[in-house]
C-alpha cells in the first residue's frame, strides 16, 4: 500500500507538470491528481522538490534500463550508438511535456545534483559498452569516464535546447549519433 501511494504521488506530480509545468505545480495539485491528502504527501516527501527528484531518478533509471536493453552488444559500435540514441529519443519524445521540465528554471539544487548523478550512470554505461567492444575489436579504443560524461551532459543540454525551442528532434538525433561516433572512433586525446 505504501509503495502504491508513493508511486501515485509521483504520477500526480507528473500529471500536474504536464498540465501546469513544474514552476506552477503546488503540492495541492499533486495530491489532487494522486487522489491523496497533503498529509499523505508529507508522509512520503519532504517537499515538491524531493518528489520531483525521486520522479526524475525513477524515470532516469527506467530510461537507462531501456537503453541498455536496446543495445546489441555483439553489433558494431556504430550500430550500438544508433540503437542507444534511437531508444533514448523515443522515450523522451513519448512525453515531451514532462521531459521539457528538465530545462525548467524552477529546478532546485537537489534536482541538479540528481541530474549529475544520472549523467554519471549514463557515462558508466557508455564506458562499459565501449570496454566490451574494445575487447572484441582492436579498432575501438576504450573511453574515459570523463569523456563519456562530457558526451552525456553535452547531449542532454542539446536535447533540452531542442525541446525548449520546439525543434524536431530528427536533426538532434543525427547530430547526437555523429558526435558519439566521432568521439568513439578517435583515439586518446593528444
């Protein structure tokens, strides 16, 4: 029951974000969508930002798992890049109103820290995938966690830019794939 209430409150936050945006969402909106009381909300979360951080972490974990499953580890690295980017962008475009929130000026410090931790997990996935490829194919060089983090965080900012501008993500997708392939095809930095 407690887990179901917890999930329902996060879903209530997501529904309110889609309706009003993060900045205008209040706890009363969350509980209205969740069909819960304020007391129930505060039994689960300290405040709206704590709920948002947990929602963001839950979505990030689900997206990361889906991207990881979509990668055929036996395919060439270029194919793996295509699979990963296509899967990720498919997930993001599936709920653009919610995803645009990650560019909101209403994001608090805890949310920004949680985003950085999410970038770290994606960077670790890139390092692991590339390590497996470099073991199979001597033309593939391992990638540092720092370089992978730069890719992930830079790609995130580019995606946010496109979402905020209402741009078609097809162009961004093409550029994401080109940049990742270029970075992965290069050797160590001079």
